[in-house]
C-alpha cells in the first residue's frame, strides 16, 4: 500500500508594530511566498484591527488581544482544496482607534506533498 503525505512548513512570522497601524491599510511584512493552508492572526495590541487581502476591503475583524485561525486546507491532499495564493499581500488597519501598545503577528503554514511511502 502506498501512502502520500503532506509535510507542513512555516513561513517567517509577519509583524506590524502598533506605531505602523493607522486608519489606512498598511502591508504586514512581505507578500506570501507559498500557497498558504493555515493562517494564525494574533492581535497583541490594545485596539480592534481589520485585516485585508487586497488592501481595500475589510475581510477579517480582529478584536484587541484576540486571535483568528483560518484552517483552509489542512486536511486535503495537494493539489485538492483551495489556498491563499502565493505572492498575496496581507494588510492591516485600525478599526477607528489606533493602537498604543503591542503588535499584530501573522503566522502562515503551507504544505508540500511527500513522495509515496510504501
């Protein structure tokens, strides 16, 4: 019997310090390098934040000191399922009141299919 597995890899953490988060969307770190399967957004600021994948529209509301996990395709074999595409940017802005402490952290994970194991 042949088994195909997917190895998980992490991209570098993307961070936006409180001073860089304003009422206008700001890019958080570099665009994604790989098609992402799992996201973890950690808002360690004292303000509610909004996340966008296009820099225009609000996609995710992230409360102060809250987190959001987006498990898109962790349980699918490549290339099935859908992913957040590589080279996608991530943007953040405040929800009306700018933060005065902390940072936003974005952790992302992608999968690579391993050769079949007998």
